[in-house]
């Protein structure tokens, strides 16, 4: 724990008021946690509960290090607990964790009992303290049940912490077991929107190949492909997913194959091959229905809704998302219900049903906050901002988009941050504040350059070009758009290249270079027509019409 010297001195000054016996009590309490059980302390110290309670009351009166509210005891500040814990000798910390775990096992009659037959919090407590004790192997019987309990309670951060402690315990998890825990860690990282997910899955995939368990190898390849797809690494994703599909087919596992086909549909979707994506999603759905895999059916229908929206089949998309909501409720999957409700809201927004869309996004926001889904909360905020902007409430739209951007930065979602930034820029421009819009873009460009995010640099440069054009600074706008075209060609994303060619065509027409503008517009339309991108194509055709006019 790194603290300023003055702050550490203040903490130590408060602790210096304690007697040796009081400090022993506080040390043990710090090992138990910020909030602790006084009765368990009395068992570990072999002291009567009344004596421990009196000592805690005296500590509270004399130093304020401890606070009591009914039967709940806690440190006055998290910082106090952390300093006390970190300053304990490592051997003393480990022995204290061990004694706390064994006292809890004795008190809750946990010795020899199945972890599934004991209270959830007991198993979580024992897994946590045994992992930090002198013999981490004592945690093994409790680990998986504890992780299952934490996941079912949406305590993703706690589940991630427990998983990482198990993985870092020297020699505790090896081979197949370690690979399975890495998959669990990756799942938690995914739900929390953290970038380390791919790294965890790459290690899991290597281990799965080394141990030679075909099903585990297929599962690891599938998850790695899905994670790479989520980071828009389509080529790398496709390689992993084809490996997963081939392994699933060899195993005769239609559930796993349906998942691989759904993800391969995502690769096609992400690279602009929408009709191919539709075919893959349909094949995945057929398999999911044949084996009655409701969870995979929900996932595939969700993706079908997205590709149908992209193809302009909005009513069909509504039907898929409504079915997803029904499936999620039947399965008791609140997180999936929130996602499906948000997706439905996006389609309703496209249909012009703003109030219905608003209700969907407010429901998604409520669910996301309830289950701790920060990425879902951010997406709901962004969509509510768009709805507010179209409803004419620009100040409310600004607040929603600023909250969206804040959360996306907190969770480290680079693509989400770029989209949130773009929405905030649009809002400032609608409010007649190009200076604020430019400030947001330049800040985002700085972040993207520092992190090597070329897609973010591309989109930020395009937005600066758009602002320069609206302000009549045409030469600056053209210079920026030429940079954008060069970057889009380098990324190989023809959809983005086509969109920016269309924008460049309109700018050239405003500069009076009609022949260049007509040629640029024609190239944009041809590129987008072959990519099955109807919305972008419609915009390019509009620009082509404006140029011709």
C-alpha cells in the first residue's frame, strides 16, 4: 500500500494510543477484514466474548480506530484496516488467516461437511482465509462452491479477487485445473469489461493444448475467439473459432458447435459480411433448438436481432429481441434480460418510437445497476442521451453522455469510450459549442495516441474534419480527411473507408472541385454496396445526390 508519508504518520499516531493487548486485537480484526466478527475474534484469542467486546468499546472511546453499530464492528476507515494489515509480518498474517478459518470451521460445524451443505458465506469466508494462510490447499474444497455463490450474487469483483488469489498461490492449481480457473477468471474479467481477459484466455488455451483434453481445448479456443472478436480482432478470432468448431464437430458436441457458429457469425458481421453472418446465426439457432439449449438460443437470437437491424429489417429485429427478453426471464438471467431490453430499445429508437425506447433504456439502466454491469449501465446512459437529444433536451443529453464516457473510461472499454466521446461531441455541436466539442475530441485523440488505438485516432480525426467543415475551414477539413482516408486504407476497413470517401466527396463539391467530388462519391457508393452496409450506403447515396445536384 503506497501512502503519502504524512497520511501514514497520522494513521500510526492513532494506532500508537493502543495498549499491546488492544493492538493484538486490532491486528487480528484487520486480518479478518474492514468489517469483522467480534465473537470469532474471541474464539481465536481464547478470550470470553464479554472481555473482547469491552476491549473494543474501550478502543472506540480512546482512539476511534474501531466503530460499533449494534452487532456490527468495523474500522473507522478502510485506510486504517489496510495499514494495520500491511504492517503485519507475513508469517503472522498467514497464521492469523489460518486460525480465523479454523475457528469459523469449528463454529459452523464445517469440518467434513460438503461445501454445498453449509451457508454460502461460510464457504466464501473459508476459501478466502485458507488461500491466504500457510497451506493454500486447505481452500480447495471450498473454492468452486464459493465462486459459484459469488457469481450467482453478482459479486463479480469478489469472485475475480478469489480466483486470482487461487491462481497466484504457488503450486495450488496446475494443468487442467489451472486452465479451468483461468477460464473462470476470464469470464469475470469479461463481465467487468477488463482488458486482461484475452491474456487469461491465451494462457488457458495453451494449457488446454498441453494437457490434451479435447473438450477443454475446444472450450478454451471458443472463449479466446469470442474475446478476440469483442476486441475487433476478426482475423485472430476466426482462427480460434474455426478450431473450436472443428473440435466440437469431432466431439459430436452440437451445443459447443452452435456457440462456435454464433461467434463465427459475429466475425462475418464485424467485417461487413451481413448476409453471411445471417446464415451462420441461423445455423447456430437451428443447432441450439435441436438440442434444446435455451441459453445458446438466447445468445444467437440476440445476434440475429443485431444483424437484422443492420440489414434494415427492423420489425424482424424487434421480434428477435422480444423473444430474447422472454427467454431471459424464463431462465432467470437478469443480466441477459437487461441486454435484450437495451437492444430492443435501440431498434425502437430507429423506428422513431422514442418513448418506448426511453422506457427500455431506463429498464436496462435499472437492471445494470442492480447486477453491477458497468458496461451495460454505460450503454444505457449513451442511448438515453441519444433519445434526449432527439427529444430536444440537450442539457439532459449532455449529462447522459458525460456519464457514459466516465464509466467507459472506468472499465477500460476503448471502443465504448470512443463512441461515448463521439456522442458527447455531437451533443456539444447541437448546443452550438464547437469549442467544447473540439476539446473533447482532442482529449480523446491524446488518449488514443498514447494507447496506440489507431481506430480511435481515425474516428477522432474524422470528427475534427467534420467540425472544420461546418465552420467553413475547408482546407483544414480536406487535409484531415486525407489523413482519415490513409488511416482507413491501412486498417483494411472498407466500410469506414467508404463512409469517409462519401464525406470527402461532399467537401470537394463545396470546394468547387466537382469532377473529383463525383468520382469520390461513385467510389464510396460502389465500396459500400458490395459490403452490404445499408445505412452507410444510404448516406453515401445521399452525398452522391448532393454532389450531382
